[in-house]
C-alpha cells in the first residue's frame, strides 16, 4: 500500500464517461505520474464496448483475469457481439441502478470497475487511480470493489461530501458486508442505505485486498476542515479544485449570471490554500493548473503538485471520439473555443462546464430537437414515496413525469441528459430505433492557456507523454516555445 505523500506531483483528471479511459491512464502512469480512469458508468462502458465487438480483444483479455469466470462468462454471453453491432442497430439496455440492487446489475458494476482498472495497470508498475462522483452513490460500492480487485492504488471523489468513502474502502478491503448510506429526497428523518455483500455477488480469493489511498476533491477550506477533523471520515489527502476546472463545479456563493447566462465566480469562490494546508494533509491543485508555471506555483504554495484534466482530455491518448477531439483542437488553434459554466445543464443541480461545439448538445437547436427521456439514469435522485417505497426522478426526464413524481417543473428547464451526451462524446452514443442518434456533450476546463501553448508546440496534437514532458520542463525552457517543433500525429 502506498501513502498519499508518495503520489506523484501530476495527477491526471478522471474525466467524463471514459474520456479518462484505461489507455490514457496507462500512458500517464507509464510516465511516472498518477493515471486515473473515470469511474462513471463503467457498467455501461463495458457493455457497449462488448457490443461494438471489443476491437483488439482488450476487454476479453481483462475478463479472462477476473476471479469469478462464471460472472465474466454471463456478461460475455449477454453483451458480446463478434464483429460489433450492425449499422443503425441500438445498444442493448442495461438495468438502471436501484437502492435494492439486482444481482446482474451488481455483477456488471464490479466487472466494469475491474476491467477498466486492470487494463490501465497492464504492462507497467506505475500508479492508477479511479475517479467517481459522490452524486452517483448507487454505483459506488460495486465499482470500487471491482477496481480494488484489480489493484487500484488511489480513489478520488468529488461532486458532493464523500464522508463515507474511508470506511467503505476499509470494509471492501476485507470483502466485508457494506451498508452504504444513500441520500433520498423527501425522506424526512428516515435514513436509507444500499446493502452490498461482495461474497454474495462473486466468488473470489478471501485474501485481503490492498486498501487504496483516498483523495477527496474539494473546493472550499470549510469542507476540507470538516473531513479532516474526524478520523472516521478523514481522507488521506485532497485535490483542491478552482472554479475553472472542467465537469461539475461547486456552486458559487452568489448566483450571478453574465450576459450569456453563464455563472460568474468571484474571488470568494476560490479555494483558500493556506486554510486547506492547516488540515495537515497533502494536497494537489486543480483548475487551470496544466502548465510548468502552475506546477512551480503549486509547489511554492506547499502543494504536492497539480491535477490536470483539459490537457489530457485533448491528448491523442484520451477516449474522446476522434472527430470531436479534432473539432476541439481546431478551436484551440483558432483561439475561439468557448467553454461555458452552465448553471442548469446538469440534472444534479451543480454547475457544469459545457464547450460550444457544432453538432453537439451545446447547440440550442439540437437540444430542442431531442426527445426528453431518461433511459440510463445515473443522475436520478431517489425519493421517498408516501407508502414508504422508493421512486426515482431526474430533472432531465420529461417534465410531466418529473412533476408527477413530486418534482418542481422549474427544475427541468434547460436540463440536459448528461448520461447520454457524455457517452456519445466517446463514440458510444445510443442509436434510437426512431433513427435519432444521441449527440455529444463535451466538457473542458475554462482556462485554455495550457492547450493553447501546446498546440503551438505540437500543431498536429500531442500525446499524454509529450504533455507531461512539457509540464515537467523548467519554467524558463517551457516559456521558449520552439517555432520549428515537429507536429505529433500520434
């Protein structure tokens, strides 16, 4: 088991649905930094990769190493299509997550976490982490157990208050039975939990697993102090995100909008690093940090290093659809790429960074043309019904359905289906039987200084290794951009 202080100075962000794929994480880890896979919707990612034919056989190679081959065989039999889906064929559905989980759903979650982590760790001795969203609680125990079976080194979690994760990791390390608290709307004083018993789902070696290091992703010193105060919920370190970071952001203290309808963040919304340092735990700085100067500044501020997302999301090792990535790089090269902090796009209620890209859901016409539906359900909110049972609602579903379930209709205005949009951004968009194909939603950080400088150095794009070499270069050297740098087409 490693210690938090042994984590390298560059942490690659865990982005989107499979943007931070096993390929990207492995490439970063091979360079001696912390590679991170996205833990979001890995059950869906696994099922859709198999339905796309598992080009290269990578998924099946990982499944061959899973400790319970009966489980692996069941998933292969259900989802693998030799040669992939026929043109225009829809992906087969997977079960939505629920507070009382179905066994096959749990098997798929465990396998998803295992496969992505195992592939990221294959062929090197570098460190691999997994990033999960606290908001998607129903998938957390199964996904993290699968990742731990594959030897994940670090768990990172944000988009909420991840107070339950240290105890969860301790319990999963000994294959123990988990009672994982779930936030349920309209529940009053009643508490709800998901029961997860690893031994009831898969057969595996009883030897204890390595307990990974846990880094909580925070934006405010108040949250850092709260988590650090109690040994029962204390993380091993922090990633401290500024408001320019991509994906979900902590809401600003004042809900002010600019002339474009974007949220405005002020000085009071930026993390107080001096107060976070008082927690006495190692920390890394995220948000606009992917330059040699920011790495040097982070060290000077007392941080261990930086977490970097956008630079890696635009690298050739990422999981983005090649056409989408090409559009993004062209926008960076022209210096006209627009990243908005949309206050309503995410059904979670958190602000979400959305890139304006033609042909995606950032276009109002495309948003209006899509039939509202919630068929994946990762961002659904469990709610208590009058009869004491649990229902599920999502602000991205049809408004009348949301209202019928006790939701406020105003909460549905402008909401986008992030689940389908983020899957489409990595080439896994659903093809509807109506002929409609889900369009991507793309997120990046709003500070594009680093990719702007890298596109000058590598006009054809850059690899993760090239980005790392640049970030680790001396500040004086990095500031001298070579005019004759050969383009990297990898």
